[in-house]
C-alpha cells in the first residue's frame, strides 16, 4: 500500500464555500442598501430601515453559522471561541447602532457595518484552513481580529448615547 492510499482523502470544503457565498451575498446586499439613495422620508424611510434591519439580522446569523462551522471543521483556539460567543452578538448590536446613526446623517458610521463582517469572515476562513496558521499565528491573529471587532462594535455606542455634538464635528 502506498502513502497516498493509506492517507484519508480530503474533500473540498464545499459547505464552507457555500456558507461564504451566502454570507457574501447578504453582505453585498446590505452594503448596496446602506449606500443607496438617501434622503427618503415617510414610508420609503421606514422601508429602508426594515430592509436594513432584516439584512443585518440575516447577515449576523450567517456569520454565526460560518464561524461555528469553520471553528468545528478547522482549528480555533478555545479562548477565541469563548470570545466569539460574546463579541459576535456585540458586533451585531454595534452594526445596528451604526446603521441607525447613518440614518441620522453620520456617514462615518458606515465603517462599522462595512468592516465587521469582513473581519468575522476573515477569522472564520483563517480558522477553517489551518495551513494559514503558519503564516498568521493564532495568538497574533486572534488578538488583532477580536480587538478590532470589539473596538468597532463599541465605537458607535458613545456617539449614539450622547449625540454627535458631545464629541465635536
């Protein structure tokens, strides 16, 4: 028996790519929705708000499924998995807050819902493909990604609570 016959065959991570495609589609749809024509009022504004709400919910559910699947199928440090349980819902709240701030003409808030899914998706892919761990060590990658996720999640909160006039323009 040769070495190739004795090693188990590894199939392509089709499920991961399908989850990533669904997540990517929701992300793109949300970005188009958020950067679409502004200045709507009345029913149009309410429709945009409801669309953004549901897209954000579906995107964060897809990100949760992606992180869980990639963490199980790949290698995710236990501390990062525990942190993800706290940081993922917090990032969803931060995204909702930032989207609400955008509706009140805080254009800079687009950075939050634009970057959070990219960071979470990157970390999921990093966890799913352990070959990346040699180029991007677990401790450094985890600290960098989760610190950025926590910072972006919390950044819009003071502005939403105290208003933009508190911190200057």
